[in-house]
């Protein structure tokens, strides 16, 4: 493994794992014990995982950034009694990575008490996903399916000791197992990125190139951002041999095609599989990227697994006919921890399989192509992926309902998933009754105390009543079509010229808002009445020809400076997701954003309150300050590429107000 300048060879890894397994044995960890992981570095994490498995135990990834009650529920449900990390959970024992790496005082204990034999039915990990009951559900995956997956991937991707694979996914995503174990079992090198690099696409691109990474697995949204940033900055990961995508529906855009074209011989692979099975199918694209399909199929089943499209009576449907995707073979998880009824509901006896064989109902709809490949059409229920995480909107609804007593003006809530123009999903909450801006902020704060950040709605819209179907059921389809209004609690002034009007219209259309507050009162302020997480969803290249045509028709830009200015301005918003993400959770505000140019504050940041600048070491005239309204929460956007892009913006011959 290579992490932060440290190179850990296999011999040293083996020694650390043996030492760690001995330390766990001394603390009573054995076959079937559940061990939580809160480690922060990859070396510590991999050592902890391997030491846990060496004891025949099960590892449970824990994200201490989640609400404490949620983490505590997960440890209790999984019967976790020990955590490896720097911080523990209430009621659970702790062993630190330093203690795990300390040699045993008794040499005999070091030699004889480290490993325990395991079989294909022994558990490996428990991973929690969103649950429709209002509580997350834990999936127990055992050894057999994971060994089968690893063997398939080593062969399919031709992985060996020369392989350099980027470890991108957080440990709470099952993809992390695939990255780690396929690399180590092949004798390759696992390249580690820092947490802040995961959403910093320029830094990620540089890492891929400088560290000669050959294989990387990214969800579609991250892959699209990588491709956009690659084109914006002219950075190409020249050593890549395989781009893998999983976790959500892959869409092959022009930007992704251009990125693939820049790296001759690269393959693009679409992988499919829920947490209950890990990867089950794959579809590989090679050759001319111009021929890659815009919506690739999920492909055919990997060795040892089967993917079937069945009707409601579990009968195969003909090619081209829609049905529900079911999974079978050596890929299925054991079931849901402590939820036998839900396990029986989703893991069914296989009607035409061998005795004891099971089927897993995915809830995904699809159809089979004549050649046998499967096309996924989306969910049969309301489950959705938000930034790669599975989310049940009903869990969010139940959380809102739990706080209705603090909001006497509200009587009912509905949460639905919607899509932006770039196909990113987000949650919108429709609240029946009355709710002030202060009440909305309070509700948002309350939800953040019990839900992960990605499950908190992006919009709260107050309505008189929820729409109903002719049969009297709630009409979620109507809610997904309903126009959304931005919050404009503060006084606003309309755009003053064609450029400001065009920018406001672009943002409004992209975010699907029926109205948009815009405050251009100060020369360098652009206040669009949207939240940070909405602004960062702006695409770098969302139909650039269309945007340019609109800008030119409005008379804001001429044919010479228009293309570059529009693309670069939108690129600033999209390429700075990392800084905005770092800033967003601390504020808890849904107020509009105010973008101030650094030229308005001076090189020393004197116009920014001292408490706001604290913690930001590098302030320059090429930075941007982001502030919520209301509130005094600032964040300085300052990354390497921002200097270059900001200078390009300044060079354009626009009016002072537009600049």
C-alpha cells in the first residue's frame, strides 16, 4: 500500500496483521465476533480488517460523522462489543491502532493465537443501508460470495503484481472490499488518496497521473465530474487501463467519451449489484468511445452468479419484456441482521433451483436484450441513490414526522426523490400547513441530528395539501413534477443587465425552480437564492452550445468571449465541490448563497470577519468567499486550479459589473 508518502510492503503488512490478530484474541475476539472500525487511515483500516478476519470475526464499518444515535443503533443491532479506532461509541470497548500494532509480551501468544480457520458460510462484514421502517438495516455478507467476486475480478481485469488500483470508496461502501481485496489478492499495489481528495477532482486527476494508477472504480456522478474537470484543466490520467463504475446507473456522456478517447486502450466497465449481493453483472466497453452507448446495459452475470428478469409469479419473461431483476447463485448475502421477516420477504426460495437455493428480489426493473444482457430501468419502489448512497424516502418522512410536535403549524409530510438536469438525484420535502423560515431552519437542524447529511432534503416546500390520485392515494408522481420555489427570505433586487439575467435563468432552469431570488445590489455580489448543495450541482458542461446561444441572444456576451466565459464560470462552481462540501455541514442553513469576489475584500481578507477567516491559511485575490444569508458563515474557495480559472475570467473584456 502507498499512503501519504509511506510504502507498506506485504511482509510488513503480514507482520502487522499477525500482531493485530493476537491483540484481538487477547480481548476475546473470535469466530463470529463483530468488530467495529472507526480507523481514519487506509493502512490502519486494512490492518484492522485483515486482523479481524484472521480471527474469524466480522467487521462493521462505522462513520462517526453520522448522528450518534444512528451509530449507536448500528452497533447495538449488530451486537458490536469492540471498536478499533481512535474514538469509540457509547457502550462499546475500544482498541486503538497503536495498541493493535503493539507486539504481544508473550512470544508464544504472538505465534499461536492469531488466526482462526474460516469457511464459505462465515461472515465477513456487516454494512448498513437506509431502511423503509425508519431505521437502517444491516446486511451480513459471508465469505463465499466475496471469494467468488475476487476470483472473477482478478481474471476479468487481468490483475497481478503490476496492478496499481486506487482505493477510492469509503469503507462503508461495499466497493471498498472489491478495491482492497482484489488488489491484495493479486499481489498489486493499493494507492490511497486523502479524504479531501475524494471530492477534489483536480487533485484526484493529478494523483491518478502522478501515482500511475491503472484502475479506478467511481460512481457515475464522480466519473462525470472527473471527466468534466479533465477537460477544463487539460489534465489526463495517462496510465489508466480500466475505468469501472458502480453504485448507480452509468450514463456515458460526451465528456466521459472524450476522457476515454484521451487514454488509448482504456476500457469502461459498468458493474451492477446491490449491497445484498455485491457485484453480480458487468458490461465492458472497448474500442472507439464514440460508439459507447449513452445508457449501457448492466450486462451479464459474473462467474458463479445469475441475474434473472422475472414476472410477479417468479416466471422468466421474454426478451424485451419488463420484469423485476432477481439474483441467484453464489453471490447472495446471508440476510438482514436481526430482521428475519424482512430477510424472508426479500430472499425467496428459488422455485426452479436446487433445494435450499434462494433468489434475491432487487426491486429493480429491467428487461433482457436478445443477446442475454440486461438493461436496468430503475426502481419498482421509491428507493433512490443520493450521491451513491441508497436512500428510502420513507425513512426521511418518518424522521420529519417525529419532529412535527415541535412545529404545530405542520400536519403532514411527504418526501420524494427528484432529478436535476444532469441526472443527479436529490430529496424534496413537501410539508402540509404553515412553516416560517426559522421553523424550516429548526427542522433542518433537527433532521441533521438524526439522519446522515445525504438524507437531509435539499428543499422544504410548504403546500396546502398533498396531491391525490383518483383512487385517493398520495400522488408522488405529481410531487416529482411540482415546481420548486427557492427561499427568498431576504430583500432581493432583480438582475440589472443581460448578463446577470442570463446567469440567474441558467441556475433557475438547472435547479428546476419556478422562481429565483437574485440580489445583484453590490457590483461583485451574485446572490441566487439557492443552497450550497444546489449550487455545486451545476454542471461544468450542461449543453454548452445551448447556454452560449442563450447568453448571446440576451446580448450579454459576444461570439469571441462567450464560450470560454460561460464554460469557465460554471466550471468554477462545479470544480470547487470539495470546498463547498467542507463548508456546508457546519452551517446548517438553507439561506441563499452570496458569492463575493476576493477583489472586493483585499488581498489580506480584511473585509471578511476574523472568525470567518480562521483556519484558512492561504487567502489571495483569486479566491472566492461563500456566505449564507442569513448567517455569518464564510468559506474561502482556494484551490490550485482556481487561480488559473479566475485569471482567465478577469482577462475577458466585460463590463465591471459583469466581471
